[in-house]
């Protein structure tokens, strides 16, 4: 579904992506791991067309990301943002139905509200939550609202940006299980970036480690722990000693 071929991207003298090549099979969950500042977010933004690579090629379902109708292209995606990114001035249901109230995916208001409430129920929130504002919700509830928004339009492709950041271990586990269940039900193709190895083990079909601007290791989750790549081994075990230098 998603193919990156020798993708390079620099910001001035900061060479972030130095030849990233990655293949994400249709209907599978790809999790990208790696240290802070290694280019994980830039990779996702490049797939979405928010960042234009300096060289290389990115294809989604066989078409280059900048080809064709932009609105139709973006309509295929859902996104769960790291910080929730909910609109404080909108009630929860309008946050969830944001894309359904405008643009190419616009639905009648009552239909959009019904869809929003259905998606809220799917992530374990009562219908009464629909009319609350984000400030009235806990961090875990806000994350669930963000997840409901990501799936509101039944996208083919979903991106998860650090889905458990800021959550306690129990709520992080709940979110991980929800993501796994929903992705399986929808048959969506997903890309997740995370530092949380519990998330990796819960939601990944395949894992790619991004280091120094390239994919250092990629393979099925079942082979991750036994892989002999020293960069991967250091990262997943959280060792201070190894080829990855800790920033002090």
C-alpha cells in the first residue's frame, strides 16, 4: 500500500532522511521505532505530502503522493496525533466528526453526529461524552476521542503518532488493545511511530528501525527479538552501551 524508495530530506545542514526505503503491505500494521530526531515524523509527513522530499519516490497504492486530486488522496487517511490535537472550542462529537462536517467527506449534520457517537462507543466512551468539551475529559478519554476521530471516516490508511505518550501504563494498554482491535476489524493499513516497546509488541505486524536517516532493520515482529542487528538490539533493550550514542 505504501512504498518509499531512496527518500532523502534535509533541512539546511540537517540531513534527516538519507535514503529511506520501506514497503508497507496492504492491511498490515507497520511500526517505526528509533530515537528522537531520527526522522520518524518527517517520514510520515512525507507520505502525507506535507513535506516534499529532496529526492526519491513515495507511492500510495501505486500512485505518487503528489499525483491526482489532493482532497481525494487525503480522504483515504486517518490520523491519531501525539498530543490529541483536539479543538478546545468544539464539543467532542464535532471533534470526532470534523472531517464529516466539511470538505469532500461532508455529511448532513445529524448523520455526522450519529457517526461520531457510534465511533465514540467503539472506543469505549458513552454517548453522553459527545456534548462535553475536551477540557472536561481526562488524558485517556482525550486520546480515545482522538482515536474515534481517526476512524470516523473509515479510512483505508491510519497513522498513529506516539499513541500512548503521556498515559499511565494501564490506559496505555487499553489504547494499544483498542488500536489492535480496530485495525483488525477495519482491515486498514497502518503506520505507527513510537518509543513504547509495549505498543510495538501489541500492535505491530512488522517493525522498521530508523537510525541515522536510513532503515537500519525491518522485519516481522516475530523476528525482532532474535535479530542480530546491534542497533535494534540496543534500542529494544534500552541499553546505554552500543552503537547508538546517548545524547548527554
